[in-house]
């Protein structure tokens, strides 16, 4: 079961560490990370495996949104069925 975590906001110290720590605490495996910083704007896309997550994806979504509010950035997670199918091939 794979998902995509998207982080968007102003470039701030500690964004990657905070998101990775939250995912690690919830036993979410990070498969791939891509990040872009352009004129002070930060975008990060993470492919993650939520199969063995300690909490359901809905609860993980809430935790990520709360972290985003604290850091004044936008964080969302969405399931990627197409990604799942391609990963199995």
C-alpha cells in the first residue's frame, strides 16, 4: 500500500527532518524523495509505503496536517493506486 506525501511552503530549516521523523514514528517506510527549492518556495514529494503504518492513513493525514499548521506549510497524503500497480510490476 503506497501513498504520496506532498509538502509545499516557504523554505524553512527542519522541514524534511520533521516530516521524516513523524513518518518514522508511525512506521511509514519512505521509498523516494524529490525536493525543489525555487525563490524561497519549497516543494517535496515523497513516495511512502503505509502498509505497516501504526495508524490508519486517515489518522496519518491528520498528524501530517497538524505538523503542517505548526510549521506554516501545507502537507497532504494521498493513496496512489496507480503507483501501487506500477510498483508490483
